[in-house]
C-alpha cells in the first residue's frame, strides 16, 4: 500500500528571514508522501519572493498568495482549503520539525480511534540553541491515551499543548474544527489576534474521538522571538483569552457541571493574578459567551494551591 498523503500547511506573513527554513524543514521529512502548502497573507516584505524561490526547487511545494490580508486565523483556514492530503500538519512559518516527525506520528492515525498525535517540543532562539533548551509536553509516555484525559487536563491548566505546531490531525478535522472566531461576551475578535483558536482545535477534536496519541520525544521546535503571537500578546492577555476558549468549550460542548465548577475556580484564580479590566473581564461570568450561574469547587482550590506550593519549593 502507498503511504497516505500528508499536507504540511505553512501560513506566512512577513517572515522573509525565516520562511525558507520552515519550508526546508517540511521538505526534509523522511515520510515519503507529502505536499507543502504555503499561503502568503499579503506580506509587505520579501516573504512572497522567498516562498517562490524555494518552490522552484521542489514540485512538492504549492504556493498561494492572498490579494489582501485575511487576518491570521482565516489564513490558517485558507491553508486547509488548499490541502489534498488525508492528514494535515500545521507548521508555523517561524518553527521547525524534525525529519522524523511524520514518520513517527502518522502510524498512530491509522487507528480510527485516534483523533490527533502530538510530540514533545523544544523552544529555541538565537541565544539558546534547541539542544540546550527546555523540553515541553513530555509528561505522558509515548502511546495512545483516552481523550477525556486531554480535555480535563488541558481545561484545568495541566501541561498539554495549545499550539498544533507540535501535532498532526486528519485534514477533515482541521476543516471542521479550525474555527475563525470564538463567541464571547467581551467583543474580542479572535480571528484577528488568533489567541485560543489553536487550543480550541485540540479540544473540539478530542471531543470527537475516544483517543489521542503522544510521542515523548522533542520532534517539534518552537522559535521564541519578539514577533511571535505569544510574545506580542503578553502573559495576562494570552492566559485570559485562552480562558475564554476554555469557558466556551465547557459551556457549549462538555456538559459537565463538576468540570465547569473546577474551571470556574481556575478562572477566578487567574483573575486574582492578571488584571482582566483592560479586556472587559471583570468576573468569572465574563469568560462565558452568555450568562451562567457561577459555582466553584473548593476542593479544586485547595489541591491547586497545594500543588503550586510544592512546585515553588521544588
């Protein structure tokens, strides 16, 4: 049997200095059946020229350019729209993946029970090379796990990935679950800032399948630099907008009152740590897309504080 086609999807905007590295990282895969889709979101620098130069050297690269800037999220969706593969792997234009990434991940998706696969990741920058950086998302052993473990753990702030840069999905699930916005009560346009849309993709897909899979090896490399969405967003803005996604998912999809009360407790603690007023978040109810009756889980409060107390003295 021939290998299933994988579409490596690279959305790009003003990444002239980095986009070539990302595309070459995709083309270096040992997996035999790939296409690389690059969509330039009307860049104002030399990105489009760099993309075309790399594409001329390899017929597996298919390139597109938007007539106008669609915003980050709609450009991600545009990448998916052009994909022909059974599986889709989003690779951010400033990141890299190991040559073995697809070879190691794709076999898990041959099981119809597994919704997505992710690997551990390294964060690197110009000062700290990848082989000296801290490893993330490595708390689970290699293998498949029940999706409820991911849903509950990710919602309650455990060490699960937000970014699909370390993951691979079925293309049909990307088309279904990569949303262009998140309903919310504070008027935040998620299609323009992109914070949390990536996380919602994981949650919605996990809700559709019994299992997910992990590879406890750092096969994804995330670049830390001043122009990344995470860095530009700042800690408070980032965390509180991810919390809006958490609340939306629980309210619309999970239907679990006990889980919601635990989440409310986490949201309350985040509001003690971060000032939500600049974003219109004054209380826990503001995280939700519509009014709710707010209940808390005091046992979760206690366990959360004890866990973080132990970490602070570790």
